[in-house]
C-alpha cells in the first residue's frame, strides 16, 4: 500500500514538473511573440513615415504646399515672373501682397504646433476666398503667405489686404486645453508695378521692407511700400 501511495505521489510530481515546463515554454513563446509584434509595429511606423515623406515630396514636385494646399514658393516665383512680363507687355498694373501671421512662433510654443498648423490652414482659406480666381495666393514659407493681384494698383491691393486683415482678426481658434480663444492677427504689405518696381525681386524687397516696418510698429496692420 505504501509503495502504491509513493507511486501516485511520484506521478503527481512528474505531472507538475511537466506542467511547469509547459508553462515556461508558453511564457517564452509569449515573450517572443510580443517582441515580434513590437518589431512589426516599428516597421509599420517606419513605412508610414516613408509614405508621408513620399507624399510630401510628390506634392512639392506638383508645386503644392503640403500643409495649406496652396501653390508653393517655387511655383509662385515662376508665376510672378511670367505675370510681371505680361503686365509690362500689356501695360497694366500688378501688385504683390505679403501676409505675415503675427506671433505664430509664440503660438506654436504656447499651444503646440498642431494649433499653429491650424492657424496657417485657416488663414490660407481666408486668403484664397478673399481674392479673385485670376489672382494667385501661395505659401511663401514659415508664417508668410503671398499673393499676386492682377490688374490691381497699390490702392486697390491695400483694400484687398485690409479685407484679409479684418477677416483674420475675426478668426476663431481655441486652445484645446482651456477652450479659450487664441488671438490671431496678421500684418500685410503691398508693393506694385509700376509704382514700386518693375522686376520680381524689387517687388518682393519693397513688400518685405514695408512688412518689417509694420511688424516693428505693432503688427496687425496694412502698409503700402514707400519706394
């Protein structure tokens, strides 16, 4: 009888050892599976990043700014050059309008880059809806947008710029944490052919000088180049 009991105990012990062994194997397999899943997740993230970069490069090649969907700087410069040649040939006025979103870097730092991007997108929409189809708004870079206003002199361009400025000042963007409105303003400057320059670089420089003067004078205003 005693021998039988010992045999049964040994059987239970062997069964327990086998179960423990299977548990260790199962645990090892789970760790290996978790490692494989983490590697797959990293691979998926890497592929998504590559896809996003490829899409950005494609949009750039197509002449489109990724964030705002406006024409990019390169396309705009070509358009300005061709448009100015046409204005010279046909003898009509042409204006350049430069828009700089005030304190956008501070907005990015305080509220996050997603909010800064949202501001840029909303301002781009305002700009696009404030000009005619024959005009060309574009993303110049950073917090700056720009527009060619065809058959428009400096006074006419300043009227358009003031309309854009007022609409931007009415823009409602809220802090995602506090839901409080963020004050959005922009400073705008215009330079025109033939009043201020008869070449693309000259117009850009004249508008930039006026824009800098406006920023130094407190922002949220429209200035005409004084060359």
